[in-house]
């Protein structure tokens, strides 16, 4: 029997991974702030935990519950995350940035530290969910999320190089757009930004069709869950897996920064 802890397990990506891991014979500790989906709750081999990744006390309590079943984890899979469209100069950017970093980055740090000694005996692995935004060129009005995912990239690379000698593999998942509840939150935060902005009404109005297009072409979470299972079970997993990344954003990687700046500047007028 293999054991895995999955955070953010009530979200679309996390719940898909929980189900696939359980179907593959894993015992899965499914953790989140809210109740899991009915599909997850009904899945054999799943133990539901309440865990707030922004609270060290909550993380420690959840780990103690896991230890009542097993002293060894074969994988910890970090899917807990939040996203919102926001200006870097309007609104309560300090609070928005802090929340993004506390959940998306520090949540991983807390969980990985708390379970690390359970990973070493079985030479387990840490799988961190980053994003295409973590390595592609930063875009306007998605700054707080992008900053948090850039940080996840650096954290994961540093951690991999630190603990590799202990036999623990550390892997990044870099997904593009997938059909999850996060999309509704992204759209809602964009609409709030458009309604409240003082400086960027024209720019946001021009960008709205592009954002809608990306959301409309979102992918099935099952695709990503299969990649995560491969990362969890492969004898020689890749250090990172890019899954269904945006063709438009990848094209922008070929454009010099100066030209991208000119393009966005023209949209602001």
C-alpha cells in the first residue's frame, strides 16, 4: 500500500488527482478547508482531513491524524492554491499579495516541512503544483498570482537540490488552463477589477475577450491527474511536467520584452 497526502483536494485539479490515485491503489489523505466533492467522498481508499495550509497548527494536527494510520508517506502533492486578477497599484494590493504568497507558497513550505520526516524512510516524493505563470513572461493584472508562482518555482528547484541526496524526489507540475472552480473566481475578480479601476478601464476592456478565450478553451482536469499519477509512480520522474500550457503565452516567449511592453502600453491608451 502506498500513501499520499493531497492538499487542495476539494478543487477540480486536486479532486481529480485524489480519485485517480485511489483508483490506482493508493491510500489518499485528502485535505482541504471545505468538504470534498461527492465523488471524492464516495471513493474507497480516501481519508478526508480538514487542513488550513495557512495555519501551522492546523497542518500539524492533520499530520498527527495521518500518523495514526502510517508513519511513512510515499508522496505529498500540493494543490492548495488561490488566484485572483488584481492591479499591482490599485485596491488593497498588499493584502492580496500577502494572501497569494501565504497560500500558494508558504502553504507548501508548511506542509512539506511537516511531513518531510515521513517521506525519507520510503524515499518518497514531493509534488508541487506551480503554473505556466511560474515560468512564462509575466502579464499585467495577474501580478500577485504570478509572483507567488515564480516563488514556487524557485522554492521547488532549491528544495529538489537540497534533499535529492536524501532520496526524496521533488517535482514541479506546471499546468495551463483547466476547468475548475478557480475559473469562476478568476472571472469574478476580473469583473470586480474592471468595475472598480480608475486607471485601466480601457486596457481591461480590451483584454477581456482574450481572457474569455483562454477560459473557454480550458482542459479536462483528468488530463492533469494522469500526469500527476505518472510523477508519483515513475521510477525516474521528470523534474517538471508542463501540461497543456497556453499557445498564446508560449508565443509571447518569442517576443522581445521591449515589444511586449510597447504592445501593452498601446492598450493602456
